[in-house]
C-alpha cells in the first residue's frame, strides 16, 4: 500500500503554482488521525474513487469521520476507519496572481472609419485568482500533479485577443480616439471577459491596456493630426503648409535641421511673422485681411515691408518687428 500519509501540506516556493496534487502521481494511503494543514491562501479538496468529496478551508485539520462526512459515506469502510484508505488531496492556490501578460502575436485587422482597414497590435497585463476550486480542478487541472500560470497564460491570451477583436469592432470608430479611452476600454473588457474566466473557476480581478499600436506609417498619420488640429478646414491647412515652406526657403533648411544646428530659437521668433504673412493677417489680427505691401525693410512707416534682420512681414504702422522685436525707427529695443 506504500507509505502512509500522516501530514499533508503544500508550500509553493515559485509563487506561480496554481494547483498541486498530493501525492502528485496518484492516490495514496491515508488513515484516520492524519493531519491536513491548509494555509490562508489555499483550499484543499479530497478526491476518492475519481470523485471530489470533502473541501477544507484554512486551518489544521485532524482527519476523522466527523470532518470527512462525504468521504466516510463513500467508502463505508468497516472497523471504524482504523484501516488505511486510498485518497488524494488537491491544493489550490487562492492568492491573486499579478502581472500576467497578454498581447497579440499577430496584428489584428481593424476597420477604421477614417483610415480604412488598419493592422493593430495590442498589449497589456491582468491579475486573476482561483475562485471556484472544483471548477478549476475539473475543467483546467484535470489529473495533472502540478499546474502553474505558465500553462494557462497562452490559452487566456487567445481568449483576451478574441474578445478584444469583437470589442474594437463594436465600440471604436477610429484609432484617433484610442489615447483618451484606454481606461474605459480596459474596464469594459474586464466586464466582457468575466464570464469567460468564471467558466474555468477564475476571477479576473484587474485588466489593463498598455498600448494599441498601428503600423509605423499609420502612426505618422496619427501624429499629423496634431498639425491638423491647428486649423479647421483644408484651405487653412494649405496656408499653414505654405507658410512652413516659406520658412524653409528663408532659413535654408528644415525646422528639425535648424534646431540641430542651434538655430531653433531664431526660427521660433521668425515663424509668427511668416505665418501672419502667409495667412494674410492684417493689422487688426483677423485672418483674410489684405497683406501689407510697400515700405522699406527697416522703416516704421505706414506702408509694410519685411524686417531686414529676420525677414518677418511688417504690419503697416509697426514700430517694432513682430518677429525679432527690432526697433524700426532706428532706436534700440
């Protein structure tokens, strides 16, 4: 019959074990009076004859007919259970397992109302715990002697990604809305995934979305929306682009190149005048006013011109350059 199991307990040194069978390779010989030790983060279930019988919460238990009523009834052994009987104990780890990862192995297709079909990758993490020991053991662990989170993560990742595909298609219109909605999306996904986890005796305690990223070329289009936010319509956007081109011609390089050469501050001072000229901003500040004409480069007369120092357009009657601040009447600023 083998060695009698007189003290039954389990330690998880890895921190990742979810269930452990004692003994790990099948049933063993027990006798009444054996000690069962269940810790606060554990639950133990007795199996005999292939059936789950008595369950034990945290505590130190002396096995007897009083606290093994279902096992006593199932075995119906004579002699007051003084003879050993065969059974097995499955411990489940009821702690919260943290920092479990999920992510798309391959990009998923999302139909964006502005960009069309876009391939997205998504990543995040989640936390869970075993809530229903019998459901978890019967549907997930089975007859395995030991079961860890690493054996479950792949399956749960596939479940999460499948639900995410449906969720994005049903609730999101465009990826431009993603950054402002990560928290709301994570909460909604947690609620949607709850029944899937509960089916296997698990509770999804936390769910987070770290990023949802499109391909690099689509990301550049998303970044371009920041420039579009400066204007309200396409004609104004074209004017903005034209003003940027003027700046490149007058400074001999792109803004990025100038910043790299230490000239970024000068460009920042020049751009207001160039934008004002390109967008036809008159003395009153309103868009659409006639661009000023005539005048000398350094004068402060009513006729407008361009500043000899920075090249900024000069509004009519200006005494100081709006781009660099230079006095136009010959005095020092």
